[in-house]
C-alpha cells in the first residue's frame, strides 16, 4: 500500500467527497433485500472504496503521513504511526469483507452477518476520521496557543 504513487489530479477533498458518496451508497445497499443485484452493487461499491482508500493514504503519505503534525510535535510519532496503521488495518479488513462477499455465495446466506460486519467497519472508519481530526486540531491549537 505504501508503494502506490499518489493519483495525479486528485486532492484529499476529492477523496473525502468520493468516500462520502460511496459510504452513503453502502448504507443504502445494506438496507436492500439480499439478492444477486444487491450483491453485485455491494461488490462494486467495495471495489471503489478499495481503490480509493489506498490512493488516499498514498496522497496523505506523499510528504510523510501527518508530517505537519510530526514537524511540530515529533514526540507524537507513536500516535501518528498507530493512526496510519489503523488506516491500513481498515483497508485490509474491508478487503476481507469484500472477499467474503465474493467467495461465499449466495449472498442471501451471509447477508445478515456481512451487513453487521460492514456496519462495524463503517463505525471504525468514522472513529479513525474522528481520531485523525482530533490529532490535527490538537496540534494546531497547541501551535497557535503555545504549549504550557
């Protein structure tokens, strides 16, 4: 995942918008009746997420993952590394869920468990974003307000 070059022309805002749309689609699909068409759409949305998330990480890591935070607060390196590792873990987890959807058909038989697991994944992704935002905001607040 670290070896991917950042996509040309896409910004972090582009990835945030794409992720927002795809997660909305995923939520909608999880409410649909299980069936072949729902399964195909789920695979398409998961594939799009699995393409976008590593590219987003590559873009975030282009100059060093959260380098702005680390340049001001180098002692936060363990927190930043845990956050980066969590992002990678979320990508791997989503890939496992996608593989389960593709390899264990019919979808109707695994729909209930897969729905639960995908909702758990979305909750974990949301928690990741909150943690990342909190770390960035804390860094800025300390920088602007000065450390005690």
